[in-house]
């Protein structure tokens, strides 16, 4: 063993030796940088138009509802068509939507209803991208490098979307305005699309013509697989319920508290988001070096319970540094859990079902986010923004703990040991075997 290996060569970067994965990773990183800019720009833009939590709640619903409703469609399409092309279409749609917001904002003509319409198109574009991206990674990376690929993914997401992106977004919004920040975000999707175009086409095997009946049959097949594996459906329920408590309060009330209670600026909000990125980077590096723990589900649930519980700190914080510290720890917990979850999906789900199962994953995880946005504004106005954050953190963490201790979880933990893909017997194969008999 050479000296570099003994001191710990960064294995997390090994998948970048694969050309198409490196292109996918580059495009993803640039577009995630834009996502980080977007999170700051959209919050400050909405509060400039209407300084009330309810306004940002409504925009959040308009953004996430089309995403949730179209995710299953995106999952079916990603198991039938070239996933690379679907991601290109998604990038183009999102670039046009965000670019239009930027042009209207710079021109001084942006109104709240414009945002509602355009962020809906943005959310629809995300619904095409997410299942296709998750399903294409195992096509590009050998199984023995999937932990490193997922850790690298989880390294760059926070580094770009939660660390660098928000920092740049805070500076752009403070110095040049939200409109310019939106235009820069739109440009990142163009870069992502160009990287995807440079990848080699990877058409899927030809299947029956896609119609409504066929699509429903495909969805039913994916649903049966999810229902048959307790570790899978239990975690989807846990993710959906936890994000109900997590997403709206953080996205709507954290910028409100920083802006109105602590007297902070868009730069301060960017710093708070960037702190999550710091923690996520640390979590991704740790997982890339450590590998999978023996009790994957238990570690995953505990990491997420801690991360959600720290939202309560946002409600009692009296200074920005307290929010920053809690955000760093929260980033570690979220990323450790996500690396474990993505690796479970990639190694336990058959390739031919991966797009649909990923769509169910995204849909179940995000299904309650529009409700979270819808409830956050009215609840905060009724009991206070800080009180809402404290309640969300305590209740969300408690829900994850209850689900971890629920009857049958130990059986689910044992179920993870055997790859589900190895035992999968798709309906069409059973029909073929019956025909041969």
C-alpha cells in the first residue's frame, strides 16, 4: 500500500473518472449553485412585494404542488425514455421560467401573480428531472462505487446549493437586486443542459407504446414493489411526515425571523443557509470515507430526528451565530441520512423499476410540502413565527422517533440486508414463463 492510500486517499472522487458521470456531476453542480441563489432571491423578492409570511407560503405552494402532482408522470417517463433527454427538457423549462422572473424583476414589472405562475412551471420542470437523475446514476457508476457517487452527490449539493449558492445569492440580491440573481440562476440551467447534451445517449430497451392504460399499469407495478418492502414504504411515510414539519417553517419563517426579529440582511440569510452547506459537506465527506454502517435504517432515522429537532433552535435564537451553529449540525444529520437512503435505493431496487420507485420516493417525500407551506403562514400569524419554529422542531423530531420505534422496524432492518432486486420477479417475466410452459 502506497503512502497516499495509507493517509486516506479521497475515494469519494473516484467516480469522477467516469466521463459521463463527470459531465452529469458538473452540470448538476452548476445548476445546484443556481438553486442556492434562487432560495435567497425568491424569499427576498416575495418579502419585498409583501412582507408577510403568508405571501411566501402561497408562492411555496405554487412552486411545490405541480412538482408533487407530476412526479409520478416523470417516473413513468424516466423508465420509458432516454433519461438524459428528459433532464435536458427539464433544464430548458426551468431556465425559461426563472429567466422570465428575472427579466420582469429587473424591468420593475414583477407582481406576485407572475411569481405564482412561473414558479409553477419551475416546479413542473423539477418533477421531470428528479426521477430521471436518480435512476440514471446506477447506469453510469458500477455498484461498488455507488456509496462514493452518492456521497459525492451529497457533498456537492450542500456545497453548491446551501453554501456557495446562498452566499453568492445574498451578495447578488444585496448588491444588484433579486432580478439579477434570478438571471444568473437561469444561466446555470443552460450550463447543465449543455453538459447533458455532451453525454452519450443511453436509450432504454424498447417497450410497448406508452398510453394511459400502460402508464397506469407501470405505476401499479412500481407501487406493488414499494408496498412489498416495509423498509421502503415506512421510510417514505417518515420522510413525508417529517417534511411537513420541516420545509414550510424553515423556508418561510427563517428568513422572516432573520429579517424582522434579528434585523439581518439578505447576506445574513445567505450565511444561515451556507452553514447548512458546511455541515452537509462534513457529513458527505464522513460517509464517503466511512461507508455503510451495519444498522443503516437506525442510523438514518436518528440522523434525521436530530436534524429536524434543531429547527426549534431557530425559534429561540437571540443571535445569528446560534442559528449558524444549529444549521451546521442540521446539515450533518440531513446528509448522513440522505447518503444512506440513496444507497439503499440504488442497491435494493431493480434497474427497470428505479425511475418509478424514485418517483414514488420523491412524491411521498414532497407530498405534504405544499400543505406545510399553506399552514406555516397562517399558524405563524396566529401564534408567532418563533413559536411555530419551536413547535415544528419538537413535533417533527418526535414523529421520526416514534416511527423508528414502531412495531416491525427491526424486521424492516433485517429486510434491508438482502437486496430486494435479487428477489424481484417482474410480472412480465412471470407471464413469459407461463407462456413457455
